[in-house]
């Protein structure tokens, strides 16, 4: 399952900026807090991240990631 961290690392710099704009979070907040699951986003932000990723990220994958239940290889 694709995690936010692995999805983020697979994006180019310009795609990361676009993703943040669509998800309505700042680049710094995403880089510092969200991709490392240090903070948990609001439900609205999770929805926007799913939409900004064109459904490459799912609600389940984001819930698992932020709740610490995602499996890493």
C-alpha cells in the first residue's frame, strides 16, 4: 500500500508544490509534519490529499499511515 511518505518522495519538486496547493497545506508543513506523521491532519485535509493525488493515495492508506498501522517493506 502506498504511504504518504513514499508518494511524496516519488514526486518531483514542482509536483510536490502542486500537491500542496491542491491539498491546501503549506510545503513546509507537509515536509516537516505530515510526511513523517508527526501531526495528524483534519478529515478535510485527508480528503484533499486523496483528491490531490488523483486517488493514488486512499483514505485507508492515509488513515493507516497517520494511525501508525501501515506496514513498510
